[in-house]
């Protein structure tokens, strides 16, 4: 076993994370081969096994956590409130990684991969067994065992295992133990139909059957040699001349290894330099004593993450061929990292804003630093009786995918739904109904209408085949918004920014053209309040590049309400708007700043400074507490509630923040290692779709959804606010996600528009971001024959009149 390459890198890895390594799916059994209590008991039907750090040096835990089935977690929360949640509280087993566990693994001839360790509180011979899902690779199991070995070494000798010899580590190998008995579920209280335990003869038979697995460890020995570790890319042949040094410090250099999923030490002593090389141009350079390691421009795509607890800085590096790498710098002390951080963020901010950092107000500078440090907090301890960290229960793929569109079987081609049309158009926008269970998808100059079924699927309803002006001019809507109890849809034509159009959805045609203003174009628009489309309210909000105004379709002539117009002399480059349930308005810009208004026609009550990237999407919680901005490479979650001073308890919409106070920002970014893996798979940089909260009249915002490339991502608001690491889950598709949003009134289902199909998916089908879930398997774009009864005929879509 110890001929394998050393895995001490796992015990360093990204030390900002509590978890060292995880096997995301499997079943936990308690096996009692010699006990009259019964041979095998299924403890967790679906669980994840993790090795994680503790608060004490050289102490590690093996943790097995159950995964909730859909609806079970909410049931547990309800029962906890009533003091009756004892059963659901038993959702995790924790074992101190000590030599006495005799921890070992096995890959059987059948392909079954098993981790096993002694039950120290049980009878002699009792074992806990974690049976891995088939999708878990043998090398993952081997690496998990080797990481456990090093944890046991560190616990016993109270020193790092990174320099331990192969002979020293063999002390913690238990390959000569008796073969691991099968964790047969036949006698499990959870599954068996008869309570009788197997006889001692039957137990002996099962154990004897497993003897020939004793040599299965050989499979593990070869598994890790199949994939070479990630090699550092060559450094540039030349570097731009440094005009000014912003930061220069010494550090250790580590590179993220894709096969093992960890950071590996490359050079124990490098010089990292941030310099200005030209007008708003900056350069990051890393040099060793004998080698140039890296040189690249400082841009938003480097996705910087600082962790002062572990004195580390992680960032991404992109080569000319589109490859992505994730690097980690580890500094000797906090003052060193702080000096480097200030220099790097100065370069990044100046590059994005083209304004010198020294001209930024102190409060605004603190706001920027707080936003970039938000991801550095260590995991907070779980609250008593709180939410369990669990891997969602996988959905049946057939039930998950909803309506499909592609040909997949030649003998059924005539019955297929056809949406990939010869005109080259693809799905571009999504509008989810509030009042009625409908979703609308824009595809060129057509709009598809889909019904939400009781079993949370989408059923094609009809196709609006021609979107054209009242004068008969065909156009492709740039933006759409449901209006007036979902009976109308407001459309924008990119060729005419001064007008909007009203489509009557009952007739499926545009019936009105609204001239907004001769001189003020409409950049985008939003409802007058969060749930306005559920009522017959007519006015709504519009913005131009430098103005905010109300649009009232009932006015004669121009529809812009002059009394509610707020126009700025400078070009603020407004890009997005959103409203609360009370009608407060948030407006964002391509400069990256956000303004909060309690009403139209006046100055903003609060001006939130820019981090640099343009804001391409904006959402607000119904109560106005949370403002959610979408930038290309991260999301920005802002707490608008004032917690001190004379305006304590007021929102930033209602009162201005005091000079010595500021909104609290949460910069929601993906971990750099995940970003590198994303781009390793797709060769395309991050580019988020506008993020949305789940919303509903009687529901609380609990989740956020967005997408980048073929990945759709959901954040747990509860985990974000508790400073949990990796508070997001992902789902990968074979094609890029064009638009996405939650079904109204729930955070359990997400509606997804792909280029040529539309789906409703259960949030429980999302996975933690691991090497396996990022690489695939991808959700396919075709149906199996078993779903044929749910498909619509060709004529029902292509030639369907509305």
C-alpha cells in the first residue's frame, strides 16, 4: 500500500477548509459477525464519509453524515421545534482517528469498495462499514485510507506526517487483518421483512465467502498510478517592466492537483510581486531561487481568496490555451499577508475602476476589504439541534428532466418534440409566472409557454410563433416581464429603446406600443413592487443609463411620469433594478455601485460603493433586508439593515448609513480550486447568469440560484450567513444554461432554460462541488424510451397556433 505516492498534501491541502477529503455517497452499516443481536444493521441509507480537522493540533475525526431525503430535513426542523426531533437528530457518527480503530479499506472482486473500522463500544468483531457508491473511484478510496493513516500517525507521534517514512507509516496499515465481512442488508432492521437474524452457520458462510477478497488491496496499489499529478505550466518568456512595486513578499507556493483534489507544495520559498506596468495595468509575478514560476495580469478572473487563519492566499491562473490552474501562497505571518493583500487589492480595484486607490474614501476602502475577506472566516460550529450538512438525495433522472425536445430514436422521430430549429435561434430568456403556474421562454421571435404540473414537471402548453409590433414588424424581445396578474407580458425591442410593447397572453399577440419618452431610452425595467405582477397594478419602474423613473401605461402620449423622474447629470451607466414588497427600489450600475431609494424622484438614501466589476443582475428580498447583485465572476450579497447608531433597525432604503458605519457585504464566489476545475472541463471563464432569491408571498428567502456555462449553482442563505465553507451545490448539464429561476413560492424546484429545451429540476438533485460532480456525469439532453408517453408530437409545437 505504501508504495503509493505520499498523500501528506492532503493534510495541508487548502487548510482553510475543515474537511480534508470526502467520499460523497455511500451507505453506513454496523456489522456484527459473531453477535446474537443480528448480523448487519443499516445505519444510514445515504451518507457521506469525511476526514476533517478538529480544533486541536494533530487530532482528526472520521465523520459519517446521513443525507436527507426530500422533505425530510424540513420535517426534522418542525419536530425539533416541538421537542420531538430525536430520530432525525441522529444524523452523524463521529470517530476519533486513532490506531485502535484498525481503519482499512478493500476493493472486492465484485467492484464493491468498502471502508471498515472497529466498533470500539461494541462486541468483539463488530465493525462499522462504509460501502461506497459505484460512482466512487478506487483511487478515491485508496487516497482516503492513506489520509487516514497519516492522521493516525500525527495523533500518535504529535508531529507532521509529511516527512514520515514508508516504514513508519506501515505501523498503521492493517492489511493483514481478517477480510472485511459483507455488510449484507438482508438482516437490516430497516430493510428485512422478517426480524430473525442469520444463524451462526449463515454468518460463517458469509464470512467464508469473503476470504478470497483478501488480495483486493492490489487494486488500490495500481489505482493511484493511472493519472499523473498536475504539472505547473511554463512561465512567460518575458515580463512587462515594473513601473511601481505595490507589494513584494516571500511565501510558500502550492499548486492545485486535479487528480487528487489537493494543493501540492511546489517551492518552499518564492518571492511574489505585484507591480504596476502601465496605465491601469498590473502584473503578478512569482519567482523562486532557481525558477520563474508564474507571471500574469491582475484581473477579476484570478478570483482571489484570502484566509488569515491559515495565512494563505488562493487564486486562479489562466494560460493562453484557455487552461486554468489554481495556486496557493502561504505566508509566514499575518502582517506579511496583510501587506500583500493591500497591494493586490489595490491593483485589482484600480484595474477595474481606473481610479487611484488613494482617492477612495476610508469607509469605501474598508467596505472593499471586508468584501474580499468575507470568504476567509473559518467554519462556525454547528448550532445545537441545527441543520445537518448533508448531501442531497439523488433524484431519479427520468423524473428530474421534464419536457425534452431532441430526436433520439429514428423509429419515433415523427413523434418527437422539435425545438432545435433551422433558423439558428436558441432559448434566451425565462419568465416564471407568479399568479398562474406557467413559465415563458423566449426563443428568437417565438415564445414557448409551459405549464407547471402537480408533480413538479413542465408540460408544453403552446407556442406563440410570431412576436411582432402592432404594425407587423417581427422582432426578438431583448427583455420580457410578466404584468397585470400574468395576463400580459411587457416586451422590449432592442432596435427601439424608447418604446415598450404589451402582449396580451390570452390572444398571444402584441396589442399596444407604449412610447416611454422621446429623449430618455429604457435600459431595463422592473415591477413597481416585488409582487406587483400578482395584481392589476399598471405602473412599473424603468431606468436609463443615468435616470430612474416610473412608467404608467395609462397616461396619454409619453408614459414616463415626470414627477417621479430622477435624472443624474453624470453618466452613471445604470444596468439593473429591483424592488421590495413595499416598493423600495435598488438600482445597480456597470460601474459596480448600488443605490437604495425609498421612493422615486429623490436622491438615494444609501450609495453602496463599487468593488469594480459591472453588476449585470439585481434582486432584493421581499422585506428589503438583503440586496443581491450579480457580477461576472462573483455574487454580492449586502445586508441593508443598520445595526447601530441613531438609525438602528432601519433599512438602507429608509435612512442613510452613518459616516462611521457601512453596509455589510458578502462576496459570494466559488472556491478557486472549483473555478479551475470548471474551466479545466469547459475551457470557458466564469460568467454568471443574473442570480435570484427564491420568492413567494408566504415564504422566506432561503436560497440563491445562478448558472455559469453548463453548471447551475444554488447557495444556501443560511450557510452563507453562518460563514460555512462551500455553501453551494451544483448540477452539470451537457449544454450551457441560458436562464434560470426558482418556481414561485418554493426553493425546492428550479426552472432551467437550456439552448434547446426547458426543464424543472428538484434542488435535491444538486451535488456538492467535487472533482466527480464537476467533471460529470453530465445531465443528458435526450430522453430514454421510457419517457415517450410524456413527449409531444411534432405538429403540436412547430405548427401550433396560439
